[in-house]
């Protein structure tokens, strides 16, 4: 059974680890081995162990041995420099938003480098993940990504940041819409729990329809001339809801690109100081 080293023990790491559990042996590490052990227990991971880390020198970054391993990087972007990476990894998978393959390569030596943009659906093995890699093993990458959802391999690294608009941040935007619809049901007299159930099932239904039907076809099917849906859509269009969503997605992508520039400049500054 292949081993995957997961660096980090946050929410996304947990969602992905649950999908991988039982199919791979897992090694979990981070700054605190106690948190790594608690992470394994919390998510009931099979064939998993916490890896203690040590610093090569006092007040220096903790040392992680990546030699020959499949490494899954699930820390915050600013935490990348908190560790020193020893050896050459077999493959490196990173979920760090805004951190380029070039920046990853400047920190970690790996035969293959793959950027992933999963989303919160990974918690129920329904992540919509965008992936782009250099020298990656397609079968390995697909096996790992499909353990916690579905994957789309995009044609350029720039499209990883673009996918924030369609999957990365989109879950939060859809959740905001869901909350608004629940509140609308309460305003019209429904009990909150009943309103929540109806909205949940409506989302499930639309999700199923989208597998074979375009969004516009769904709208056209529901909307009758002069009817209730047409009345509501006219309000949404007059308030530019469509444009607001597009602009929100654009801002999220723009933020990721700015983070990428910051990560690159921070790395260059660190190198210059060492020199």
C-alpha cells in the first residue's frame, strides 16, 4: 500500500485524508505532533501515524524528510517557509491557493509537482477539484483526487487560479444564496427547519439536473410567461445579481494572483537575506 505524507492538519487536510484513508497508508505531520495525533483520532484514519519533526538547529525551521514520498501539502501559504524539506519527493500535491509551481519548486525538490484546487465538498467526497501538474503520473493523480471527489485536469497553471471562480470559492457563494433562500422562506411563514429542508433538496435537485441540462435550459423550463418565476427573475436581474456573482468570482481570482506574487517576492527576499 502506497504511503502519502500529509503536511498539515486543518479542515481541508481532514476532508482529503478521510477520502484517502484505507486506500493509502498516511503519515501526518505539522508543527505539533500532538495535533497530528488528535487529527488522526478525530477523523478515524486507518493505517495512519503521526510523524514527529525536529529542527536541525535551534530556532531553525522544522525538518521534513520527503525522500521518495508522495507529499500532500495542506498548510497555509505563509506556513511554507516554516519547514525545511529534506530529500527529493516522488510527487508533490499542493492545495495552497496562489502559490505557483515555481515557488513550490524553490522550497521542495520533487520529480513531479501538481497544484490542486479542491473545495469544501471534499468533506463528503464530492469535491470539484481542478488540477495541473508538471511531470505528473496521471493515473496516480486521478486516483488521489477521485478519492475525495471529481477532478478536471486543466491545460495551464493559470487556470488553477481561475477555477477559484467555479469551485474553490463558489461553495461559499452558493451557501450565501442558500442562506438567503432559507431566510426568504421564514419571511413567508415557513418554519426555519422546513425552509432549510426545502432549500437543501432544491439544491440537490438542481445539482442532479445540471449533469445533463444547461442552467439556461433549467431556467426556461421553470419560467412561464407572466408567471411567478419570471416576476422573481426580473427583480434579480434589476439588482444585477448575475453581474455581482461574476464580479465576486473575479475578485477572488484576483486575490489569489496577488497572493501568488506576494509568495514569490517573499521567497526571493528570504534567498537574498541568506546570500
